[in-house]
């Protein structure tokens, strides 16, 4: 079936029924002049707050999307049989581009807007490497320099991610590094918030250089809605459950938000929107709704999010893209209002679902996607009647080390203890009920 690529992004903000809580800005002298957000293009600011429902995709971005979009959707019948599904499972696959994941959808858009704003170098932090690769590719397209701080343990496990970024022209540094104050002072940290913190600090040091983030911001979720819009036109039958994995939330938002918007305007029946997260970083299922920092510097704005605490040391694991302490403020607000559901999935269950999918559907998922597949299989067995749509966020060809460990029985599950979560979030200011006000 032929599917046309969307020409607009679909905005969920007009349908929430409330405004997102305002950020808590740092006092001047304590991070207000670090460069965080200073170079954010006005168009991205508008996309974070606007009530415009359909946002036109710039022509230059559409031209790049056309290299790999629309992406495939199919019914995974063999996987259904293998997991004992009682309802159909439909898969939307985002791994068929140079970055190997959905991240390229927002990387291209951001690079376009930053280039128009006069920025010549983008700096970022990345966990598993998909976002760093996507930004490197987008910077190459738009003639910009790119610097990436990648979680050090992930870079050691996946050295070819670093190689691919360098092939695309990026400079890649394992985090923590000696290039930044935060890297030198937090030598024992090894999480995504630290890599982001280093990128934030580094980006603020020079004119024409800006920090770009791939997942948590409202505009990055907006750019991902091409996924869900395509899926709705590709589906030959109805679904009652939509599943995506969650690090900060861009993949889940991309597949789920268009369904939410359609449901809000009465164009689609009620659909369960299910966020699948890692049990080692269970912000949506076990975290608190509070104001927290998005990076390890503690200098940027504090956002309202479901979080396990930016100071919490997240256990190591192969799903580095899910090892972020907080969920996007849009996803968090929707969780708070009961508009989405969440489930935590163990690493071994995720890897087994991914292995089974590879064996039955001849497509190798990233470990992050395994969490969504495990949640989708469970939903198709125990809850869904009409069918399940799951977003396979990327491929796993650079994650074969994780599969090898899974096959050898060497992987372990490490969920945080309740007392550790309480300690990591004890000092965070909770989001008051009046912070979520009705929309005008």
C-alpha cells in the first residue's frame, strides 16, 4: 500500500486541556549565562508553546525525509504466534536510515532551524549513540560542525557507533571527559545526564556553537509525529493499544501523540497509549512528579517531570537510550493526567523479546526497542482485543554484544531500591496541582 509522507507535524498541545507547567529558571549568576537555550532558534521555541495543530515541515527537511520515509509498517504474524498473542501486533520500523533510529526525524529539523539562526556547530550528549549519529548526519547535510559526548561505557561497548559518527564528520568524546569541568569533577558518573551536562558546558564556550537535545523537549516530540501520522494511514485495521519505548519520550511521543490528537477531536476510538521503560530507570512507573534538572550541571532550567532524580546513579545496562533519569515534560504531564499508561520492563525480558522478534520477523531490534516489543507482546496476550501497534525505534546491528551476553546468560536485571529512589528525589520540589492550569 502506498503511503504519502506527511507534510506537517501534528501538535498535541491544543488537545491536552491544560497548559504545561512553566520551567523554574536559574537565578542569574547560577547558570543563567551558561549558554543553555540562549541560541535556541525562535521557531523551536514557538513549537514548544504554540497552539497551532498542524505545523508545516520545511521543504528542505521534507527533501531529506524523503530519503527514508515513509517507513515500513507490517503485521508481525510470526512474532504473534511465537508470543501467544490473542490480538494482532503491527510494527512500525524506524531503523532504516543512516542513524539506525527515529532520532533522525528531529535531528534534521533541528539542524535546519539552527543553521537558519546562524549556528555553525551543534554539540550534544548521547547514550546508546543513535542521537549522536543522527545529529552528526544532520549536521553533515546542512554544512555544520558536530561534537558529541557519548556515555563512556556505552562507547566502549559500541565502538562502531563512535566510528560512524566520525565517518559523518563529528568529533566524539567519551563521557566523563577531561574537556569540561563537570566531566573532571564527576569522574564516577556514567549516565546520559552527565554526557548532556558536558555538552551543555562545552556548547556555552564559543560563539556560533549551540547545544541540541534529541528527546525531551516538546519540539523534538513534535518532529517525531511523522511516525504516528504515517502509521494511521498504513494500518489496514483498527488498534486499541499503541506502544513505544521511553528514554525521555520522543519515540513514544512520535507514535502515540497523533493517535491522542485524533482521539481528542473524535476522529478515532479510545486508544491505550502505553510507554515502555527500563526497570533500571523507572521514572514513569516509580518516580515522582517534581521539578528536576535535565543534566548533571544543575545550571539549566528545572522542568516538571516524572523523575528518579538527576543525582541518582542509574545501574549500567545495554539500553543506554533509556537510561535517562526523567521523562519529557509533555509525556510527564500526560502521565500525571492519566492520558497515558506506563510499564517497566526488565533488561532480560526486553532482550528476549528482541531476540524472538529477530528470529521470527528477520529484523534485529535495538535493545531499547525490545522493551516496547515485550510490552506489546504482553498487551496482545492479556489486554488488547482490536490490535496493538508498536514502534520499533531502531535496529540492533551495533548492539550484537548485548545479544551475545543475553545468549550466554550473562545479563542481569538491576532495579533501584525504594529507599534509593526516595533519597534521590527527597529534595526535589513537587509539582503542585495548581501548576497544571486549564488551557484557555
